[in-house]
C-alpha cells in the first residue's frame, strides 16, 4: 500500500496515524489535499526537535511562511511536502495562526496557565481542523475547531513523556519536580479536552465534516486509556498508536463522532 501513497500521505501515515485513519473516510478527491495539510502540520511541529537555537527555528518558520505566500516556489518545487502545501486551495493568511502558534514550540515552557495551553491547541489543531473543513467544502467549522482543540490537548497529554525528554513542557509553568505533581498539573488539561468534546457533540455539523470530526472519537478513547493508566502520561500504554478503524467506521455510519 505504501508504494501507492504520495510523499505527504506516507509522512502522515508514519507520524500521524490518527489523522491518516480519518482521511480514509474523506471523498477520494479530498484525500490528497488533506494529506498535504496534515503533512505540513508535521513539518511545522518537527521544527523544534530539528534546531538547536530558537532563532534557527524562527528562520525555518519564516521559510514555510514564504513558501505558503508563493515567494519560495523555486525552492519549494523539489520539496514534496512544501510543494503539496503550496498547491492547497487556501490563502496564505489562513495558515498564520498555525505558524504563529508554532513559535511557542521554541520556548521550553511557553504556557503560563491552562488558558494559554488551550489557546495554543486552538491555534494549531483547531486551526488545522477548520482548514480541513474548508478543503472538504463543508460547514461545521465551529464543531471542527472544538474537536481539533480537544484532540490537541489530548495529544499534548499523551506526548508528555516525549516532550519531557526533549526539554519542552506543555504544562502551565513547565514540568514539575515529580510525576505525582505532573499528573496533578495534567488533570485540568485532560478535563478541559473532555469538556470541549462534550460541547462539540451538541453543535450542528453536516455528515460531510465527519472526516475531520472523527478525531474526536479517537480523543475520547485516548482519554479512557489515560484514565485507565491512573492519569500517568509516562505509562507506556498512553502513547501507543491506536487508530481503531472499526470504531471509526461505526461512528461514521452513525453520523456521529
């Protein structure tokens, strides 16, 4: 199957298996644009671990900004992800919240409180979900933003062990001295994610938006796994990929997430 996938699709399959699974529920003609969007997100998210100094990260973010504005076409053409992102039927300003938020990745402990964590989640995955709805040509942007924000909060919780190892922390005020304190600081983040998912459930959205909204199904399952692990993000079960295609298929058939 890998041989038939575009470079963007292969990158998403490798590094964002949850979203890869949801794209398969999109109409055939919408899949490549979604893969390009999600691959762009991966490229931006990876900048922090690819640079040693914040200034180098800012330079890379600016390069991507100029690619999306059309100012780097000669350099973008040989870069399969950059060129796929450049071809998206979106305007460059659509990506600005995402690009600006990624600057926070270059600070070791960028969030002062829970509201700042949520703002980051909304500007990254919430923005991504809105853009995905646009690519699908459907309504449901408000619900998608809520679900995307929740999915990001859950993702930050699940990736806490990885982030801890790289010297970055999504916890308000930074990482704590011991795991019990880290679990306590993480609890409001996961509680807020569950609240956002509940709010999104009662919002109006069309079935056509489900390929974006189905990450909410996965987010709920990830929260269940985290709860079963006693809220410990360092438990190995928490970060394990689990795309759950049958569960997604069931929710898609029901028209819910």
